[in-house]
């Protein structure tokens, strides 16, 4: 029983503290957000959507590690807003769960298990959870 509690505590700590905080760069701030994206269609959808988010200067998705790198103006947006924007496109963002309605609208190639990819772990909390 003690081992189970220790393992659960460790996994929760990794999930919560694995979330990277924004770092200051020349153009503003940069944050890296882990997503559940799996293919080029996912990449296109996320990069295109984030291009319209107020304050975003650059957004690129690395499909190898599924990490979205976003450079933004901190006077116009913040990392949490960007995470929430990713969930509204239909993808998990760090510990935030994707919006299920948006997920249902994604192409089949962007759904869990497509392209032989493993199904991602469910994030710790939904968008409105505290």
C-alpha cells in the first residue's frame, strides 16, 4: 500500500512539475507545451490556429516529441491562455484535457491511435478544473 501511494505521488509530481514555465527571449517570452498531436494535419491545425491568437509571434510543433514552442508578447497573452487555446483546437496541452467537441471534429488521422501511435495519457485536469 505504501509503495502504491509513493508511486502515485511520484507520477503526479512528474506530471505537474514536468510542465515547463515560460522563459524570456529577445522577442518576449517562449513556452513549450506538450500536446497530443500526432501528424502533419495536427501540426497544420495547431500552427494555423495559434497564428491567430493575439500576442503570438511564432508557433511551431515538433512532431518527434509533440512539443509546441510558442513565442509570444506577455502583454497580450500568457502561457495558460495558450494551453487553453490548444485544448480548444482538440488536443491535450500539458496537464489540460482537450475539448471533447473539438476533438470529435478533428480528421481521423488526428485521433488517438491513428498512424499506429499509442493513445496518450489523460491529463490531470480539465480546462475548468482547479
